[in-house]
C-alpha cells in the first residue's frame, strides 16, 4: 500500500482534476479511491479538515476514522490513521477555504467508527452520483460553520451559494441528509433515511434542527419574474422517512416538478410562493404544507393521515389533493378549485376570501365536509360529503353545480355565529338526507334547479323565490316573503311560514298534510295549484285563488287557481271560503274567522 503526506506546495501544483485535494494527509488506495487521514478531533469529537479543493470522482473517497488498521470488505486493507491517538471523531467537517466549488460524483465513506460528515463550501456544491457510507448525517452546505464554546458545531449561517443535485442523484439511504444553501436545485433523486432541505438566508441550529430565517426579501424584479429558492425538476425528487423542506427568503418560491415521497412525516414551508407540478406523497401521520405566497397545485398531493395545507395568500388547485384521513385546507386569500380535494374522514376548506369551484371539480369527503368562506362562494363543481356544511359570509352563494350531504346538509350565510343577508342562488342541485338552508337574504332557485332531501328540507330566508324544484319527505319553509313559480313537493308534511306574502304560480303539493301560515299578516295568492292529500291548514289574512291578469293592458284573466285537499282548515279574516274564488276541492271545511 502506498501512502504519503501531501504538502501545501505539492497540493498547489497538483490541482487539475476531479480528485480530492486535501491539506490533510491523503493517498491513493489500490482500488483507486482516495483515502484521507482526517485531523485529530477536538474535545467535542469534531475533526476539522481544511481544503483548498474538495472534489470526488467516480472512484470515491474514504475518510479514515480508524485509529487501528482495518480490513475493508471491498477495498481490502486500510492502514490506521495516526492522527487519531485519542480516538475516532464523531463529526468529520470538510471545509473549503478557497473560491472553488465542489463537485461530488462518487462515494464518500467513513472507515472505522461511524460519524457525521459535513462538506461546507460557500462557493457551491454539486452532487451527481454522490453517496454516503457509514455516516450518521450527510450535511452539504454553502453556509458558514460556527462553533460552541466546547468546540461542537453550533450552527450553519447561510447567506449565499448554490447546491445542486444533478441527474445521478444523491444516495444517503442509510443516513440523515441535510442540504443547506441559498439556492437548491434538485435534478436527480435524493434518497435518505430522513432529509432536511433548507434554502435562502437563514441559520440552522445544529443541535435542535431549528431554522431561523434572516428575512431576506425578493427585489421588485424578482416578484415580477419569480425565482425559486428550492427547485425540483421533473427528473428530481426526494425519498425519505421524514422530510422537512423550508424556503426561507420572502418572495422566493419553492417549486416541485418531480416526486417527493415521505414514509412517516412531511413538512414543506415556503416564505414565498409554492408550486407543485409533480407528486408529493406522505404515508405517515402528518403532512403539513405552508406557503406565505400563493400556493398552486397542478399535480398530485396525497397523505395517509392528517394533511394541513395553509396559504397566507391564495390557493389554486387544478390537480388532486387527497388524504385517507383528514384534509384541512386554509387560505387567507381566495381559493379556486378546478381539480379535486378529497378526504376519507374529514375535509375542511376555509378561506378569508372567496371560494370558486368550476364544472368538473370536486370537494369530496366520505364523512365530514366543511366549506367556509368569509367572502362569496361560486360552486360550479361537485361538493359532496356524508355530513356537509357550507357557510359563507359574503354577498352571494351561487350553485351551478351540486352540493350534497348524504346524511345532513347545512347551507348558511353566517358570520361570527350571526346569520347574514347573503344571497343564495341555486341553479344546480342541492340535496341530501336532511337539508337545511339559512340566510337573512334571498334564497333563489332558478329554472331547472333542484333542492331535495330524502328526509327533511328546511329553509329560512328573507325572500324565497323558487323557479325550480323543492322536494323532500318533509318540508319546512320559513320566509318573510315566498314566491313560488316552480314546484314544492312533499311526500309527507309541508309547512310554509311567511310574515308577508305567499304567492304561487307553480305547485305546492303534499301527499299528507300541509300548513300555509302568513301569521295572519299577509295574503296567499294562488294562480296555479295548492294541494294536500290530508289536511290543508291556511292561516292568512286573505286567500286570493284566481287566475292572473293578462292580455292588453292586463284587463283579461288567464287561468285560475286550484286548491284541493281532503280537509280544509281556513283561519282567515274573511268569513267565507267561497270568497277565495277559483277552484276549490275538499270533502270538509272548517272556517275560523280571525279578527
């Protein structure tokens, strides 16, 4: 075996290829690998090695951490490191002090006692096919290394430098991979036991793993033409048990076009925008995605348990975001969904702005579904859950798609536990087991729309304008004014309460009993058909059961109203049922005069 000391002068003369050139003692093993006898560790176990260049070719590098001769399974015999008279190092720090970047294209192995390996180069680091053997942690950083009073590595302060993982990737499958740089580009796959990827200007605490942003903000140009502090291409990706990714610079984005796969937990944070065009999958207990800027997903995000998706700005989803457990989506700005949000347990979608879903999109839950917007909601897609609640605090809720609750459905205009006057317009389908709709404003159903319940349909509004179809087993309608031009059909009981006018040009029908109640303040005007198979009770100031004015100047009367029931109970200020006019069909009648 050939071994020699490489002096500083000899090193300067030999700088030319992709080998490791080190100020520590180094030699070429018979296998072609470079062997570096690391420096003596300090009291904290840190071996601090200074280099003018640190490059690794395909033949690899061995960091000799053995105080005795050893026999390597593949490399054969490796002589002891004479620097380690007081024992092996627990941390091997390799720091580049020149202005040359590092290129890592082969294996980096610790011979002897397992240790953390740190490669620190402020000029930049590229890795393509680099791998780490017998290492606890593999740390690649462009930051400045700071030490504690005891000599341990205290932190890494990152203010510049680029780190790239190129097409042949990084293999730290038996190590904890830590990537720390101002900008990180991943164009190959990073395999690790666990992984931390942090970019921007920040401090990384080596003890706790805490990441503290320096608060660097993007320039005006960078806001117009966004830059990404972490950029994963479609050929790149990260696979590990737990993954933590942080883009620390304000206004700089994080973009993923590749595949991010975590087996236990995933945390992804961007102080700028966050864009996913690839796939993000977490099979563990928790998945957390947070962006200070806009979040845009055109790819696939999946979680096996709890998933938290938060944006301090807006969320745009045209892909699929799903969880086999709970999925919680929260935005300070608007949410626009042209894709799919899906949860097996609970799906909660909340925004302080507006929510818009388009045709073909989905908000789906196999159990609880809660949709809350401080602003307006445009529901053009499918919103479906077992128990569904839709709440908005803005001016309008427009349904052109469908909203469904298999067991229960609650749709309400509400802010801070107070029902508001937001307008609900249904041009699609609102349906479920038990359906409740509440607003102090207008509830409008357009022609061709449906509001249905297999059990009970309950609505409360200031003005109900129905041109569609309202159907249920039991119907309870409570409004200040009711105008029906469509159909209100109950298989069991139908109850309509109004404080003012009940106007009907459509059909109000019940197979059983029906109650129409204006609290004796308003009139019931029937231009079409009101019918009950059982008892029809009308509590009203006056019933006008006749046709509607038509023809020239409205002097003619077209059609006529029909009231049909088995038993009629009329509580009215008018004395006789015959004054109702139109067609009246009943077997018995009870007339009560109300003063």
